């Protein structure tokens, strides 16, 4: 049988910047006759202000409704070409993508460039109002009508002060969405939707030279805008804040939140590893103690949420029937103390490295869509200024040590500077941790 | 650089369609009766195994709904000397991505790993599926977690709708419950039942292994043989039950049912009826018909309910394909105040495509193009290919299926679409289900042409 060495994990690319400031990155992969078009605008809910939350995401919806030279929905012609398309908004960026058969790459670029250059003439008050209602329905479906759906809103609101743009979630508040003005759309578009605030990646069955030629042809004439100043804000917690949220749930759940390292900062990858070893999968410490052995929890999960300006670490554990949140909190604190004292074991680090390597390889399997190669190249380009950051990103995980994970836990996962939210069934506020203050989220 | 201005008087034309060669499938049978299908897929050094085992939730005994899915959950709780935690550790050390699906007609166990771990991965998968430990303490814990999960699902509107709708459509037929089962069914299961069910259903001659990835056919076969070649049938195991697909399901009349959810922000809707099975020769026409009606963003239902009326974040329809009689259904979640209007609009769209507003030429062209032109993108990863091939195994379709798909769909005419809509969609048999706030919506549902709303309790 063929012998296989450890794979070379690489994501090659070529980058150029057009005269108007648009970054263009091309990556060739000819295995399947498809091309991924992936366009990032460096704008997200962090660019909103209190009272106007949810605007960046609503705007993303409007980008699919038509542009001056194609004054109707964007799905029809691209789907008819055999393409798939979508977009998403988070705190830091908004992305739009198409995955099209090789023969439809002109179509995708024509359409992306038309809405970058000529969205406003097609944008009517009626389209705006329809999409505002669609977004309100999205919010009802994914947050209000879903168990624990409002808990994270309460956690981030407590972690970040009211004037910090991570204080609200990207979906925004329902009142703000209802109060949005059609007139605000124009200024938002002019400020954020232009070549100097955007990055285009073409990945897949396309020659590098042709990729740049097409990018120049479709986007080269769009006037450069002014690159918006970066948003700056700071957050700090001075103490533990205990909150209780009554929700339509059967079983209580505890959420722990900490302010942590920003994306790609020292400690960010280590906290990602710490999340896995504490809570994710059956090998995780808290899964073993709480779910497997003591059977006092139904599930446990954790994640380092990496963002541009700051990160936050969230750990959640759902009580099994009859278990108290107080005993769960004590067990979580004990594991965090143990991690801060001894760090991970050698075996845990070996496992984490194997998983990280495999995950990076798996991420090379698709050219397009959310998390595909084109989206990764754009993430590295927009957030690091370096599309070639892929291998250094992997190195962050390869080079992490028992000591560096321990030190990141010590630095960030402090037991007395955090948010602890008890999400409890309605009418059962007494199930919350002692001293919890009621919060209302709607 | 001099540049010709872009012609924005119309969308650019498409170039000639790119050629694509579908992956070659090789079929093998091991001496123990296990079928193996291998596909070379070399873009990334990854390999995916999918073991398809006949059975699934349709094989659940009537008094033990949830047994199949519980068995599928139990197999990775230990094999040989390995405990559940050690199994999980072994999977993590090869970067393994392990996934279980309990379908109506079959189980599907998938493992993706790096090519250099192909033998370890296949060996581990074989250990779990053919020699699971099935220990009492693991059983007690896993069953309890499932009971607790059921309890949590009382708060999840789509889950409530799914459960109630299957029961409405199928009654007591084995397809009439979700894989997770019911509280009563789970409580009636013992570890002996789990072991017996495993022994009866998990047999090499009732299984097909897909091995897809960055190795040659003969290497993939060798890996499969080393791992699964020693799998033998349990001695003296009972004969497998008659498959659910062979049992008759009764059709139902037009009606509307309501599951009350106090102060629900939205109403979860399901509208549909039992229609036909996956192997119907009308499958391509039904695919095109549904693409026009509700299968994609630009379909009639989504354009009406989302883009025109703004009742919802999205609406989709489709067939939940099975070997036996399968349902057609619309699924959406709408603002509470729009519930009755959404039901009426959706039912009107289902009615219209049967003839009063037949598919137009441009809708037909659009639907066929959307289904065919992007078809190769479904074969990008080893896991995509393995899953596609396992569908051929599940429905006994020929290996030429992929290469025939595009010409077959392109051969569908507007007459075909209208004929299958009239034949398989039956407004007289539509069941509408609303999971929402009865105190707000019940009154308005009376005015619809679905009769008196049937009030259903939340049942787990």
C-alpha cells in the first residue's frame, strides 16, 4: 500500500490590489468545474450605534433585492445558472458569496459589481419595508421562539458596556429594527459599500490571470470610497456579575462569560484549545465529570468567540433534572482552577494537535460557501491583511504548549471577573445561582 | 490600462457548460456478504467511510419507538476494552469526524479521517459497529440523556411540529414517529432489547460500505477488507422484521390540527400529505415540480410567503423520500398574526400548480437549470461523494445514475410537471398543522376550508 507522509497543508494564492483599493485574491483548484466568488465588506454590527442596532444585517438582505441594471431578485439568474449564493453578517464583517459553474463566473462578477456600484437606484421604500418585516421574522424564528435563544443577548450585554458595539448581537433589537428609516440606507451604503472597504476572492476552476482580468473588468471602474476609520472601544469587567433570565425552557442552564483575547492575539488559539479540553466532546473534562460520571448535566459546551476588537469565552452547561445550578457552578470552577494550576496533560495536547491538523485539512475540501477556501482567504486578508496567514494560523495551534494554554486560562478565565447567567424556566427564578439579578431581554 | 466599459444593458450570457466526469464507482462483495463500493477522490488527502445498515427507525417495534436510534447511539459507547471516553479519544487522535444518522429505512454511520489514518479509522469504525460493548451503565446514561432531550424538545417548536405531523400523516405506521422515539417507548427498552436489535439488524449481508478518498480502488478495498472482513453474523439471531417500506400506510382526508404553545412568537406550519416513494419513475418530474413550487429560494411558495407577504423568514416544500410511501410537505414558521393567511396562501399555491396556474416556460427552464447546472458541485468532497453513493445503495439505483441525472431532468416537459402535480398533490388530502398560540390563532383557522381545527396535546 502507498505510504503517506503527513500532508503538506497549504492554501496558495495570488493577491493584487486594484487602483480603486479593491483587494483581489485568486486561488486555483480545478478538481470540480466550479468557481467560488467571495466578497467581504469590512462592516458589521460593530459599525452600528445604540438605538440603530441590527442595521448592518438588514442591509445585507437588501443586497439581494436588485440593483440598477438587474432590478429584481438576485437569486433567480444565479440559481438558473446552477449557482448557489448567500450572505451573512457578523459583528465585524459582511460577506456575500456565489458558487457557480465555471461558465457563469462572468455572471456572478457582473452581479456582485452591479450591486457594489449601483444598488441605490434600485432600492425602493417598499423593498426596504418588506425586508424589515422578514428580518423581524428571522429574529422571532431564531431567537424569540427558540429555547435559550435570548440568553446570549443577555451575556454579551453584560460583558460589554452599552456604548461598546459588541454590547448587542448582530440581529439587533426588535425595537431598533422597527424604528429603522429608509433614509439611513443611503448613507450606510456610501460609507461602507465601496472598493476600498471590500475584498474579493475567486477560488476554484479559474486561471489566475483570467481572475485578475475579470476582477479589473467588472470592478475596476467603481469609484474608490474612503476607507472607514477603524472602530475602537474598550471593555473590562471588575467583578463577577450574576444574572438570571426567565425563559420558556424545561431545564435550567448556566452560562459563563469572560472577556478574552481578540482574534489572532496571543492567547486566542490557546483559549480555543481550552474550550475543547474543558467542554467539547466526550473526552472533555467537564463532559466526563458532569455528564458521564456524575450525570448531573445534560450537555456542556464552550467556545472562544474571536472578534477583531476583543474576544469572549462562553461556557454553557445544562442541568439534568433534579441537579442544581449551584453544584454545576462549583464543578465548573473546580475544573477551571485545575486547568489554571496544572494546564492540560501531554495526552490532551497531542489529541488537540491531531484534531487541529485534521480540521485545517478538512477546511481545504471546498472552494466556496461559508468556511470554504475562498471565505478563509478573505478572513485572513480582511482581518490580518495577509491571505497567506493559513499556515501561520495552523502554527498557532501546533506551537501551543501545556504552559501557554495554562497561562491563557490564568490570564483570562478569572473566577471573580466574569458574567454568570442562570437561564431558568419561567416562574423559577429561585433556581438561579444565589445573588443573581433579573435581566429582561426581548 | 485601457478597458472596455462593462455592458450593463443585460446580464452576461453563460459560456458553454463545463465538462465533468462523475466519479467511477467500483462494486465488490467480501466473502462475508458485505458489499463494498469504492471511489477514488484525490483532491485532498482525506478518506470517508459510510456504512449503510438496513433498518433505521422504521424497524422500531411499536411499543419501543426510539430503539433503533438508541442502538445507533450506543455503538460508540465502547468496543473491546475501550470505554466510551476512550473511543472518543481514539477518534480524536486520528482527527476523526464521526457522524450517525438513523433514517427511516437504514442507519448511516460515517467517518472521515486523513488518508494516513485510513486503516485505523476503518478498524475503529468496524469495531464500533460489529463488536460494540453495549454495557448496562452506558445504556442507562444514554437512555436517560434521550429522555431528558425529549423533555427539552417540548420547547422547540419545529421539533413539536415534526413529531405531531408524522403521527398525523402515518398514524401507527412505523414511519409515524421520529427517530428519537417517545418517552413511553424509551422507558420500555432494556439493554437486552438493544443487544437483540443489534444482533438482528447489524449483519454484513444487510450492509453496504462506501469507501471514498485519496487511495486507489484496490487500496480502498484492502482497507475495507482488513477492517470488516472478519465481521460475521451473530449465531442464532432472529430473522429481521419485515421492512417498514413494505407495510401499507393509510391515506388521510383534508383537515387542520393545532398544537397550543402559549405566547408563541411565531406559528410553526406543516402542510402536506403522503404522496409516493423514491423509486417512482416520476421522480425527475416531481423534482422539477417541487423546484417550481417550493424547493428553492425563487420558488412560488417562498416568493409569496417571504418576498411578497413578509410573513416569514423562509418557506420550503419537498418530499421526505423513503423506500416506502413518502410525504410531500411545506414547512415554514410565520408571524403569529399571519397564521391563517399563510395557510390559505400556501394551500392556494399547492392547488394552483396542479392546473389553474400551470408551470410557465420560464419557471420550467429555471427549475431544470437550477437542478442540473450546479449538479457537479455536489461531488466536491469525499464525504459528498460517499453520501451520494450511499443514496444509490439505499434506493437500489444504478451506478450510471449520476451521469444520467442531467439529461433525464432536462427531458422533463411542462406537461410532465402539471401531470405529476395533479396526480401526486391532492388538496382534498392536505393535512395542515399549526404549532402556535391557540388563543390568538384558533378563531381564524375556522374560517379556512380545512374544517374544524383538531386540538392536539403536546406529546413526547
